[in-house]
């Protein structure tokens, strides 16, 4: 194994900053099958390169994490083979990983065109597996970014164990897309109903029981808290109320962020507060009125949606991106007040 060649490949990828990655992702979206178009974009928001690099450079990581009010598992190092289990392409992970390592071995520092690298890798694995290239493009991008954040040695040495496709994700890509577009039936006189319409929020497409009910115009975090079918706290210490972690319910803490895999258009429009806060938190939400990254305590259901819950949350926008607007935060709970201190520290909102 040629370690020197491997580091050349890592170095070439390492030249790209987060915006370059997102630009390439944007350009490659048409080449990604519909089933993974949004999930791939969500994954890139869940694991921001700028945050990773900021933490890597930190001289006192513990203090930085404390300052960012970080909770949960933010590091890809612990999730090399699992962070992308919500992508259809997750099933090809072993093959993609192998192809990336091989490419790293053969790379000699020749001219490097990132978009072509992605396409060539996706095509080679697709051909070997007799699959459509569009099903491999998203997971290839994810594989390359994982490599950048964890380093080639860790990437190669991760066991490569996969979560077997199950639930909705067991179906064909087209069947999954169709299923995501389905709306809950509202009964015989459903067309007469307005406020008591009932929908579903799916939070893990690989598990048929991973969904809770929401009524018309209800914030999805509020709907999640009504589902007490499991001891959520036992599964994730951030989940004091339901499967979606919450603290303030007032767009003040950043705990409840989710990626909306399908149905973003069936959530209420982003309001000014959520828009500003997402920047402060550091979560990269698009400028559209119904983006695929949302705060679950603000987004109200007007139809059935499917979401992914990130394994961590924090407040790092100003330190990492340096471009957030200052606003006054009103803590809604005692724990939100604690977070407020961290937020003030991060944004300097009480000092500048
Ligand atoms: S619960 Fe604090 S921002 Fe949603």
C-alpha cells in the first residue's frame, strides 16, 4: 500500500473548503437519483467541514465544545460506517469505500478535478454492481467527505458494517420516492376537515414504527412530545420529551434541528426568528421559504413529512462562519438560560 500516494489524494481533497464542497454538491444534484437528492444535502449540513476544521484547530477542545454548547455525537470518527444510514446509497458503502481507498492508492498528484473524480468513482462502482450511476453519486460524495474528516487510515480501518435496508428503505428507489409523496387519508369526510386533520411525521424510514401523529398546524416537536411509546431519554440523553430533542421550544437553543427528507413543502414557512437563529446556531438552512433544514419547534405540519434527527446539536455559527446577525435571545426555560450563556459567549451578543 502506497501511503505517500494516499496522502496526496487526501491533500488534494483537503484543498477544498466547505463552500467548494457545497458548490460541487449543487452541480452534481442533477446526477443524483431523486431518492438521495435531499438526504445527501442533509448529510452535508449535519457534518459541516468548517466546524470540523475549527474543532481540529482548537487548542482546548473541551473548552471550545463547552463554549459551543455541544451535545451528542458530532464527530464522524465515531460514525464512519453509520452516519449515512438514511441514504438509499448506504447499501453500497463497502463498495464505495473500497473504490475510494483504491483511488487514493493510485493517485499520483496529477491534475485534480473534483466533480470528475466523484463521477468516475460513482460510475466504476455502479458498473461493477450493475446499478444506475445516479444511485451511487450521493454516497460517493459522502464517502469522500468522510475521508477528509476522519483521515484515510481511520476510513480504511473502519469495519464497514452496514445497517441492512429495512422498512421503506428496503423498497426500490422509485417506490420510495412515490411512497414519500403519499398523503395520509383523512377518512370519508376528510375534505370537510380543516383544523383536525391528522398527519404523520416519520423520523426513521428504515423502521415502519418510527412515526408519530401530528395535527394540522402543530409544531413537529410538540407532536413528537405526545408520543411516549418509548423511553426516549434512555436512547438519547438529549430527548427529555420525545424522540426529537428539545430545550426551549422558542428557537433559542438549537437543540431541535432536523433534516426534512420529504414534505418540506408541507411545513409552515420559515419565520424571521428561525431564519436568524439558524445562522447563529451555524446550521446551514437555505434561503427558500420551506427549506429542508428546520427547527422542529418552529416548523408546523400541514401534511405528512419524513425527517432525520441529527445525533448532535450546538451553537457555533459566529465563531465558525463569522457572519451571523446579532439578536436578543429570550430564554424560555432554565436549561435554555444556561444555553443562553453559551450562546452569548459564542456570539458576543452582550459584549459587542
Ligand atoms: S427547542 Fe430550542 S430551538 Fe427548538
